[in-house]
């Protein structure tokens, strides 16, 4: 079994002769549309025996534990490390990425704030939204490009976005808790456009949880948004301090909002109104 896909400037080949690993291989593969030139290639093979999973990446060998998630986590790390080496001068920000009628915005928030759920609701809304990521964006000056990775969707999200249920039944997934599964959801497999392109950012939204309450929005200053983004961004191991100046320039030149997120329908209406106002 073989899966081959592009990830930024990298061509990744995953292969195994064990049919029982199909779920794990599919989980880490992705099928986003990309037009970037391929600069590097990497071949990763996977085997399993009673001692655990054996990974061979371009001649380097790794042994991981016996749980499926151990294998998936290691494969994602190796694949992403390889792909990210092909891009430079970008700040990585833990954020969702979407466009409304062609106008790009990013959504950041701490763990549990509801970022993935909001991005999924936008995706299935179909009213002008095109969602391209829920995990990470690569920012260079005022432009950003989503990092192509399957959306990691917990089974509990299906109650908030019921349209996704039939899609999750066809998606690779794992039991991560006694009663909860984690799925690898591909927008393309569900029939949505999933295009990885760089665009100028028009707005940044920082999510503040208000679960079971009302959604509302407020403007915030560039300094406040920079402070929100700092712990969720990374430049490089040796030059991470440089992100302060870059984030300052970015947040001072882009409209910034705090979105208190409760009711998802209202949250979408708020973003739709804000993004529409940019063209007036």
C-alpha cells in the first residue's frame, strides 16, 4: 500500500506492505490542492511486529510504541518537520484559516476555545466561506498560507456540526478515550474545495470561549492582538525573538477583533458582516 502527496514544497511517499496499517497511513495523508514547486522528496516505510512500529525515513530508523496513536503522532512529526524545512522566513501561528468571498482571515485561540468547531461550521455553512485549515498558518509579512493537514475532529464535535457525521464515518480515526474518537477529516473527501494558496490577511480573530452563551465581537488594538498571538507563534529555534517585531508590524496593519464565541450561528454572522465591510 502506498500513499503519495505533496506537502508544501515536499513530495511525501508513505508505504507499507501491511494492510492493517491503512487507517494510520490514511490519517497522516492529505489531499489538499497545491501549486507550489516540489523541491524535496521523502520516502517513509512502516512495519509492525510484537515490539511496536518500525519507521524508516530516508534511511533513518525509528521504533515507536504499540499504540496506533504513537505511530500516527511520530509520522506526523517526521512529515511536518521535513516539509517545514522547505520554507523559511515565515512565522508559524497556531490558527485556523478561511476566506469569505475571497477575503482572508485567520482565527486563533487557546486550546478548547472552539477553533476547530467554528472552522467546521464555516465549512458546512457554504454561504461564501472557504475554509483551508484549522491548525497552523505560515505568515510572511501580511500574507499567510494554511499548512495542509487533515482536520483533527473529536467525535463530540458532531453534535455541534451534525452535517459532519456521515463524513466522519468515512474518515480514518482512533479511540483516544473510552467513549471518544479522534478523526482525520479531509474537506476534499467531503466535496469541498481545499486549496493551499498564500493571500493577504484582512482580519485576525482571537476566540474567547463563552460556551452556551451569546457570541459578540469587539475590536482590539494591535498591541493587544500581538500579545494574544505571542504564545501561539514560532519563528525558529535560534531566532524566535525576531517574531516580536514581525507580529507587531502584522497586528498594527490588520484589523483585529476579540470574538466571544458562544452560539455558532451568531459567530458566523458576525464574521460574515465584518468581512463584508472590508469591501465597502
